[in-house]
């Protein structure tokens, strides 16, 4: 598709990011979850999965869903530089989504993590996959991270023992706003990778085929107060 000159001016500069190699994680339920990079042409199923959660206040799903919807749409419309999205899919059905952005060779900007199928630590697995992509695949030295819910704070800041930058560098703020900025350094990641980051590679042809076509969840039974 031809891009006119004005559209070229509107688009931020981008660098070619190394692709995230798919992997398979066997969950506590025995189910296999394929973790892979989402493609721009899959935006419809991604937005369709996130949109119903904008009206769910429990565990701050509303703000996370609203922001993730915007991030995915900005990525699709080429209005965000170097963004990527990873999905976890069980038999093709989306179980979780994470969004993030490559800022430079040294810094990654973690955006949001959304769990659709709760109770299996899918969010934790996908967050770890996102950190793996930032540091191990893209080669960054640190990832800036914020939390917008108590669950997120416990899962990331406490469990990872992230470095708190908000007091030492009060003028350094994550691009999502004034929420205290924490950082996962390469040193911290190396210390927790073997525990936090699971899964096997290469993914088999059968597993890759099962996640080739993403499917929107037909229901959200594990999310309290969800009403369609």
C-alpha cells in the first residue's frame, strides 16, 4: 500500500526488531500455552479480546484494558515507535496479552500485562516472556516497569525485587505517567531468569499450528464482575 508524504511525517521512526522465537509452556492444568509475537494483521482479535474488559473495575482491569487497547491501536496505526505485543494462546484461544516498547539499545519500556485466563500464573509467565524479549532477544540492559494494581506490584516489584528509581532519580519517570518507576536490570534478570522464565523451544509444528489463528475468548469466567 502506497504511503503519502503526510502519513510518512506522522509515523515515528522505527528500527527492525529481532523476532521473538515462539515457545511452549505447560501450565499447572496440563494445558499447553504457546507464547508468540502478535502480528499487526491480528489487531481485530486482539482489540476484540481487550475491549470487553474496559468496563470491569475489579483488580484495575478497566484502566489496564483501556490503556492496552490504546497501545495496540497505536501500534496498528503506526503511531508508537518500536512497540511489540506477545500473546499466550491455548488451542488458539487468547489467554493473555502483554505490550511493551523498545526505546534504545539500553532501555526497554514495559507497558501492560493482561491475564484473561486466571489462576494459572499466565500473567506471570507472559511478563517473564516480555522481559526475556527485552533483555535476551533485543539485548537491552534494563527495562522500566510500573504497576497500576496491587496484584501487579506484588508480582513484579516484590517478587522480582526490582530496583526502585523513584526516590534516587525523582525526575526520571516511566512514560505511562507519575507512578513510581522500578527497573529490571540485566543483573537482576540473570538472577531470576531460571525461576521466572519457563517454556521450551523450538515449538513443534503441531503447537505452532494450534496458535497460528488467534481466537477471541467466548467467555471470561475467571474475571470477577465481568458482564458482557
